[in-house]
């Protein structure tokens, strides 16, 4: 196998780290949105601002790819990872927006458990992505994200069972189900990001 030149330029890694840090901010706002005394309109406004800033990071990453002749790893993987991180932020923004638009007043406590999983996924992603220059060293990261995703799946099923237990009115079930499904999608999206990192590690090994 021929040797592949890899540039010293760290701007790609810096942008990935920046994008991951945005997810910590988004997860924190999502947790705040579930608080009993939360000002939903204010949290939603701040989430939109955070999502916009995250978009700017994604655009900077894409611009960097398009203007760089030699990238640190395959372009399609850079696009995929950047898009994956952006998707997580978009979904968290969607959850906050749904809570605001649906005017949901009472949220099942199980939702807080899911948001705790999301927050942990965000923290891990922000902790480990700065180490992406040595992708093979991130094995602990993608294993733990997979474990958290499995825990999220179990809680997702329990939450759906509670929604359809007869405790909630039909209209509330419909509203809450959308929120529950979006939370599950957010956790799944974190796992997709971790899977992309694992794929990069395999290619670069």
C-alpha cells in the first residue's frame, strides 16, 4: 500500500470540535425546555440562535473542503461527519420547536431520561472529537455511544407504552408521540455520527 500524504492543517479538526461543542449547547437548551418553569418561547429563541451558529460552522467546514486540495481524510467522510453533526442539532431544535408549537404543558418524566441520554451523547462527542487526528483511539467513544443508544431504545419503548396506557388524552398522545419520536431520532443521529467516526478509523488504520 502506498503512503498517503496528510496535511498538518488542523482547521478541519477544529471545525469538527466546534460543531460538537454546539451539540452540548443544544442538549443543554433541550434539557432546559423540559423544566417545569421554562419560558418556552425564550428557550426556543435561544435554540434557534444556537442552531444558526451551528449551521455557520457546517458551512465553514464545507467551504474548507471545497477550497482544500488535500484533506486529512476522504472528502465523503468529511461531508458525512459534518452533515451528521448538523443533523443532530437540527433534530434537537425540532424537539424544542414542537414543544413550543404544540403548547405542551405537562411532559412525562420519561422524556427527561431521554434528554439525559442526549446530553451524555453530546458531552462524549465534544470530549472525543478533538482527538479525531488519531481516529483509531476513539474506540471507547463509539462503543459508549452505542451503549447509550441501546439504553435510549429501551426507554423509548417504555415511554410509548406509557403514552398508550390511557393516562393521556388522545390529542396529548398525538402531540407527545411526535416529541418522543424526535428524541429517539436525536439519539439515533448521535450513533450515526459515532458510526462515521468508526468508519474513518477503519479506513485510516
